[in-house]
C-alpha cells in the first residue's frame, strides 16, 4: 500500500469531533441582518469529506459526534470567545459534541420590534443552519444556550425548528412569544431574582411551556442581576449532559415526537425514561400531579436533582 494511500486511510479513521481551532464561516447578510458569521470548533476537515450520513433519528452516524452545542451571545455580540473557552471545549470533548456560535447584528429598533435576528424565522435561523451545513454539521441535533439576547435567539430557534433541537436553555429575557405546542424538547428557563421585569417575563414563558406539558425546568437564581453566571454555566453543562444521554438511551422507544427526545406530554407518571417531576417550591419529587402543572419542573435525569436544588431558590 502506498504511503499516500495509508495516510488517507488513517485520516479517514479519525473521530468526527476532534480538537481544533475555532473556524469562522462568513455568510451573506441581508435584510434586517447586517452582519452574519458562524463559528465552529471541534470539527475536523476530514469529517466533511465523509458526507452527512445520519441514522433514522437524524443523529450523525459518523463516529464520535453526538450533536452540536450552540452558544448564543448577547445582543449583537459574538460567541467566538465563548468557543475558545477551555471549559466549554473540554465539556464538548467529553460529551462528543461540536461547538458552534455566531455573530449576527441587527439594528436596535428591529430587535425591539421583533424584526431582527432574535427572530430565527426571519433569516437568522437559516443562516445558522447554512453555516453548520458548510461545517459538515447540516443534520446534527442541536442544544442551544443563550443569555439575554442569546436567550431570545435560542428559544426562537427552538420554536422555529423544533424537530432539530434536542434541548435549550434560555437565561433572562424581557419578552417572549407563546411556544408552539410542537415544542416538546427539554428546556431550562432561568432568571435572576434581581433582574427586574425580566424575571416575570422569564417565569411566564416557563409557565406557558408547562401549560402544554413541555418537559421544562425553572431555575430562580438568588439575588442575581442581569449578568452571566459561572455557577449557571456549570449547571447547564450538567443539564445538557443528561439531555444528550437521555436522547441516546431512548432512541426508538414509543412516545417519540418530532423532537429527538420523547415527549413527556404523553405520559402521566412523575418519572419516565429517567425524567422526573419536582415541585418548584418544596424542591421535592412529586407524584400524581397533572402533566401540565405549572408549579412543577421536569428534570431529564435523577442525578441532576441535587444540583438543581442547590442552584434554584424559590
């Protein structure tokens, strides 16, 4: 076997998600979106040559990569620096995830009036998917984490493309649109108690999702203003770890909806497939509550319970 052929075979046997530099993928901005870039980390160029084969659940069949964690920055910000954070990189490596982010810009007026990139259906969602496709991640399931303006985008994208989203976290936002009934993936809705009117808006959005039996969890951060939280980042990593494990452990089981995860809306018990219901005030596991009880949260695994009890303050 020739040396070049041997090198090629060795490269093709490399895992799909590997350590790499952050790559910038420039995109064509148009309309209300004045700038558009997508960033990716952890995707080898060799993997792109393999195609985008997926199994019947939309999961990548390429070895080593389970999905993409999209880190969504604040208003008109860039998540390139977030992708360079070693903590997020190490988490992604442990979980077999690629990292992605973006830098979208819209005018302040458009963002306030629901016409800017916060609204994934108005072009930003398609731009993110275009960038991911160019990176060889066109079919991979997504988990999204956003703070402030990033929270607006994360929950908007999940509502716009629920069949692709395995889970999301929206931390602190000032307004919201009603979640569609088909949005049944796990979600973490969070706000700080000292974050003014955003606290009420975030709680109301959580309750809207629970009224339609979406498997969402509420986190109230004690005396926290409108600011990033390293403590929350750590909890989000634990939450997404449970979500991804739950996804793979329940492939092919009855109860699957368009989401990569089973919907809790079709079951009555307090625990199914590892999911548990907990009371938001007493912080205890509950039995016999209605599946759409807004006073309860749904956690994707029992192991997450003590971590949620530590960070959540009713």
